[in-house]
């Protein structure tokens, strides 16, 4: 950062009196890195066991276990609350509200009993006059729980945070890169004020040395106000790609989250609260923090440029899993088999002696089938789970059809084809082999692709 951060020397006499929760997370890991580089000695709260360094001491604790959390709070003056509970299983998604409430209550109680003097919390930018989504309401309620005790709380409320390895950036990046034609619901017209993650970290770190921020709520956002559609267009311009947007008003946040889940590596359980936060405008209405902590805020274009370059230099780590068949082999196999299906399907118009293939109903069915096949080929080329899903569904339907069409081969009873034609029989068997390969490959890839693409990591 070009700005010079102020140092609170009061922490020098009490090493490791600053606690950062979510130490390995998107925000927490960056904050710990910055604070330690400034000379602070910091404790990082994590569920993992991590090695310490000269300025960083990691404490392993589960925030749902009060005793572990209280032990971690020992000797702490200021605690940064950066916890979320929205990346659970899709089936338990709605439970994140309860989990976040329990986390906040445990945190406040343990902080109070441990003598913590200050809490700094990063929440979401909300409009109190509107009916909030479950996610944004939970973010607001967490702040209220933390502030309900005797410990002064500084709360920063941020709009969309853009940074490498962040969920919002990953969703933006993959949607724009993979889809030239974007089908969007009404929430893409909501106004937001995206902010670079470095600027968020600057505000959090600088608040340590600013007593004026104690016990207050501040709204933070970048210099640009734009809709999510405009944000996607900024990114599409950045990567020199044309973007066409089609609006579908009835597409709900739940359906949108499943769409994101099938197009990007961002799970529906995370996409849902991210999208929920975009339903209403999230813009700064009170910029008083600028007078207390002046900083040159980065534009959206600058934030995207920094995040993209960071991803290229330091892609996310990925757990290596042993597999019987490689991703690339399956990827090549499914594209070849889908192309084979298209060729075999076209033979119905020149190999078979059937007049019904030119009937309107048949032609309509064939058109939908070809659209599904070629759509899945394009989506699979972009490595989206939606492509594998369409390929799997289309191949099952095709397999059933060709099995019925080949009924007479086994029982010598004409079914769809009126005459026994050996060339047609060979065609159908080749088609069935291709379609079975498609079924197997689509099933494998639907599950494999998430392991290979974690928040922007290219294959």
C-alpha cells in the first residue's frame, strides 16, 4: 500500500494482544500479513494447526466450543471479528443464520470474560429501511449481538469486496469468462459500490490507531457506483470479451445460486448469500470514515487488475486426489463422443428410409436435441458443470431412444424402422457406444471439475 499506516505503540508493550479470527480466510489472512509487516505481534484464530512465526502466533480453536474460544482470548486487548458461516452444505444452507448467531454470542461472552477491550467487526453494507435478505439480516444481527455487551465495537459495513481468492471476484470472473451470452435476473440492476480488498484491509488496520473509530459504525465502498451488470461489463472489457445480457425477471436468488453453482466453482451455498446481498442497492450513504481515515480508494478497474494478477502469480492451493481416470482424458472423451452423437444423429436424414423424420414434431425434437448437444459442447469446453449436466441428461434420453430403435435387432420385430437394415443396426450400436461413453464421462466430470477449479484456479 502506498499510504502510510499509523502504528499504535500501545500494542508493542503487550505482544500478541491482537486477535484476528478467520486467520486463513480471504480477509483474515491478508490482515494478519499486513499487521505483522507493520511490526504488530498478532494471534491468528483458526481451526487448523499452523506453524508460528516471529510476529504471528496461531491459536487452534473452534468458535462453537466456548472453552477453546475463551483460552484463545487470553491476553487479548483487541479482537477482529471476521467470521462467516455460509459455506456449508446446500441442504443445511438456512442454518447459517443460527450458526452465525451462536458464533457471535460465544465470541462476545468469551471476550467479556477474558477482558477484551475492543472488537472490530467487518459486516455487510445494508439499507435499514428495506426488508433484508437472510444473509444481510444475519450480518446486521451479528453486529448488534457483538455491540450488546460492554465492549466497544467498531463495525465496518462493506459492499462487494473485490480481491483474489474472494467469492465475489470468483463469481464475477467465471460468469463473464465462460458465458458470452448471460441470462440474468433483475438483481443485476441493483446498485453497488465495489471496494478493493486492499482498501478494506487498510481501513481495518488503520482503525487500531484511531480512537475516533471506537464504538461506531462506518460504511465503506470504492469510488465507483455501478450495477452488477455494469461490473460484469467492466470485467468483460478488461479481458477484451464481448458480453450479451438477457434479462429474465422471474429468476429467483435460489435459481440464480444454482445457475452460478453449475457455471462456476462457487458453491450454491456461498453463491446464494452473495446474490442475496445484491438484491437491494448497497451504496455508501455516510462517508464520515474518509475524514478519520483518508485513503485513495482504488477504482473497480484497478481492483480487478490487481486481483487478476495476484491469481496468476499465486493460484489457490488444491488438494490432490488420487483418481482412476484423469480429468483431461475424460474432457477429451466427452467432447469426441458428443460430436459423434451429433454425426450419428444426422444420419437419420440420409441413411434411414423414413418419411416421419421430416414431420414437424420430429423436426422440433431434433432441433432441441442438436441445441442441447452443441450447447453442452460449448459449455464443456469452458469447463462448466452445467455443460456436463446437459450432456448427461441428453445422453440418457438418446440412449433410451436408440435402445427402443434397436428393439428389432434382438427380437426381429420391426419397431421404429420398418425394415431390417444392417447399416442402420451398425449405426445404432456405434451411437449407443458413444452415448454410454458420454454418460460415464459426464458423471465423472460433473464431480471432478470442482476439485480442479477452486476459486479461479485454471486447469
